[in-house]
C-alpha cells in the first residue's frame, strides 16, 4: 500500500528526482520524460471522463486505462527486469485489443480520415491520442539506450488505437466525426 504523508520533500529542488529503486536522475533524463508524458496522458484521460456523454461503459474503460497508466509509470520507475516488480502485462494489452474491437464493431468503417473534434469527449480523446503517440516515441528513444519492458511499448501503441476508436465512440459511433475533405480550401 502506498502512503504519502509528506508531499513537499524538497528532494527535487536541485533538478533531480528519485526512481522507485532509489536511483537519482536529472529531471530532464529520457526516462523521466517518458514517465512525465505517461502522467500527462493520464491527466488527459481524466478530462475525457468529464465528457463521456452518459456512457458508463466508456467511463469504466477510461478508469481502467488510468489505472493501467499508473502501472506503466511504476514499470518505468524501476529499471531492470526484476520479475517481482509491477510490469505492464500481455493481459492488459489483450484487454485493450478486446475493447477496441467491441467499440469498433458498432461504428461504420471510415471513408475518409477524420479531424479531431465532434463532441467535447471525442476532441479530448483525440488530444489524448496524440499524447499517447508522444509517449510511444519517447519510449522508443529510451529503449535504444536501456532495456525496457517490450510489452509496455505494445501497450502504448494499443492505447493510441483505443483512444482513436474511443473518440469515434464518443462521437455517437462516428455520426459526429468531422471528416477531412482533401483540398477543401484551395
């Protein structure tokens, strides 16, 4: 169980922070950048949850994703392959894939690319999708330097797919999608 009774520790005042294993890193280190982007993504999901349009299953999915992102943060916060540590799992990836398939089954196929927008929830989901893609890029950069859990990369990739389909779901199953019209403003 996590217990946080002191929030202001002053430990980061010199530009460093601690990982879960006690290692100190500069706050601009690539690992900290990925952890920060995952945290930002989680905050984006919190905003989507304010705009689920009375769809309790969407809110429940987003709540699971938020919890998973804390698991991902814990995975990233403890370097190395210690199997006793919390790591993103294949089961979490499989759940994302199943949720994407279930949502997508109710949505007509796309005939054009879509622009971010539609309902407030869909617009927030599109923004979150772009943050997930940034987290994925930062993860790939870090993985070129350090060994990371490869399942975590798959999870981030599935997360962006999930958020794209969630946006369409929140756009009344695609009815309120904003379609790209190539060359519209020539």
